[in-house]
């Protein structure tokens, strides 16, 4: 039987959404490939899953480095020959304290575009032969409801919280639609998911109402395991469509 495979980017924190997604997919029988820029950190997390009897591999992947993308693709090609699930979870640092587009740090905007938009886009291009080699691959782009500040046509006035992050996630949603349209004649489904407010950064002062990463991960796993007649090109929170 062919091994089901899932690659998750940005898996470097034991309380992060990426690790929770990896754990839940591994529990469903996937061999999960955990990736991040810091190999030592991701290797520790993969080892933790293996100690629990789950199939996990750690690889270094930097979304601003095409060379690391090519190396990951080569590893997957030799080891598995296909990729069933790609979860673009990695994201740039959020500029929460900025409340207006007029005050946006353009270097932060540029970084958000590189990590949140161009990186996932190029990674899909790089891994596309492996995704097409799977029976029915799924691509999940982890987005944010911050994007709705732009896409929902709200009257922002002078206020736009986290403009770099919001713009990056809005653009990622647009890329999601573009990829879904380009792959409409294939079995591959492409969707964006808002994981909701999640307690992943206590050092930055998580809100008391933020939910555990395991709860937020379920919506990502839902999109990663959609049936053949599932949606594509959408934006979802806990399986429910967002604007």
C-alpha cells in the first residue's frame, strides 16, 4: 500500500498550529514531513512524534530559498514519489502593534509577501509533479481573518491592524483562488483556512479566550483530508466558508 504523505511548513514550536496539524495527520496514518528554517528545532519535534509511534521526518525548508525547496522535492521524489498533502503553515512575524497602512513598515510588508505569498506559491510550483503523482492531493494555505479587513470591503478609514500581515494573508487568499482555478481539471483541491484565535505565543500575551492549537488544527486537517467532491478555491474557518 502506498504511504500517505503530508508536508507541513513552519513547524518549529511544540505549541504551534503546524505541529498540531502534523500530529493529527500522523494519527490518521500519514507520514508527516515537518519543515522549518531551523532544522534542529523541527528535528526535535519529529523525534517526539516518532517516540509516540508516528511516522515523521524533519527537513530544513526556507520559503525564501528556492534551493531548499528543490532539496525537499528531491527528497520526496526519492523517498515517496508523491505528496498527498501540502500545508503552507509558515508565516512571517505579525505586525500587531501597527494600526494604519500609513504607518506600515514597508520592509515588514516586503517580508510578509516573501514568506506568506511568494514562498507558498513557489513551493506549490516546485512540488507540483509530486502533488500530481498522488491520487488526489490537497493544498491548504493557512491564512488569517486579518485578510478580511481588506477582502470583505470594510470601511477601514485610517485603521488597518497589522497591515503587513493582513495584506500578506489577503494576497495568499488570492493565490489560493488562482491555484484552484489553474488545477480545476485535476483531482487536486486548494483551499485557505483561518485557524482562528489560537494560544501559540504566550510570550506575546495570548488572549485569554484564544483556543488551544489542537482545536485550531482541526480546521486545517479538515481541508487537508477533503473528499473528492469537496470545495476548492475557498476560505474556511472550522469547515465553514468565510467571505
